[in-house]
C-alpha cells in the first residue's frame, strides 16, 4: 500500500503528474492574486512555497478519497477497496467449532493505510500491523497482527491477547474468508475461521 517508487506508474503519477499540477495551481493562484492587485511582496513566497502546499493538498485528497475512483487499468491502485462494515459468523476452536458466534468486521482504509476492527460478543480486536499480499489463487490476501480486548462481562478465563489473521477477499461474491490464530499465553492458543459479507459503507463501531 502507499507510494512505491519501484513502479513506473507511481513515478509518473506522484513524481511527475501531481508536482506538475501543483506548480500549475500555484502559478494560476499567483496570476489571480496579481489581477486582484495583491501586494507584490507576497507573490515570491507563493511561487516558492505554493507548489509544496498544493502537492500536500492534492496528495491528501487522493490518499483519503480519490484513490477509490482510479481505473484499474492504470495500475496506480493495486489493492481492493474494503472500506465499510462486513458481517458473518465465526467458528472457534474454543468450543470445538461446534457453535457459531456472530461477528462483524469494520475496515477504515486509505490509499496508504488500512485499519481492521473486529467485534465479537465478548471481545473486540484491532489491527496493529497490516498489509496486502497476492494469494496463490489470484485473490488479494489481507494479513495483519491484532490485539484482542475482552469486555468486562466476559468469563474470567478470557484475557487480552495478540494474534494473527488473514482475510482472503473474493471479488466475485463480495465477501472475505477469514482465518486467525492467537498466542498461547493464558491457555488461549485458539484458532478459527469466519466468512463475512459486505453489509454497508457506514461503520457502527460495535457488534
């Protein structure tokens, strides 16, 4: 995720295209201010600092929202947009995978970063380190390390812990097949799987 200067598409876009329109925007603003008879002493500052400021504005616009609309053929954005709320059921080794637990996954994503929050009936988890990889079957794999926090109403045998999870995104069905395991501390060491389907763009921040 983010800018990769090993890709020619990113060099053309982030090193050439955005700087070019940033310089053009600073020049246009300079010209408009001259037409409005702004004191000349202000204009050299705009000429030198203006392109940097416009670059920051354009990059943030792209990073936060415009990246979602970039055509796939440009290869500027090579990861799927998973932003939103996903819902499904989880099967855990905690109970022998006999009884499913309701679960929801909420994802906050920009061009350069992604944050995953998972909600369960007695705990919630959030990603610490995350990234996309190419799965062997051609799907995109989202993998991350998470920290799980148990709620006060949980059993005394449940404790906060760390773990690792991977989500295989299936574009054809708009769902994610998820697998996880957690650390063995406090006699945890459980693993499980769950499939979640996309529900909505709005995040609810609860189960």
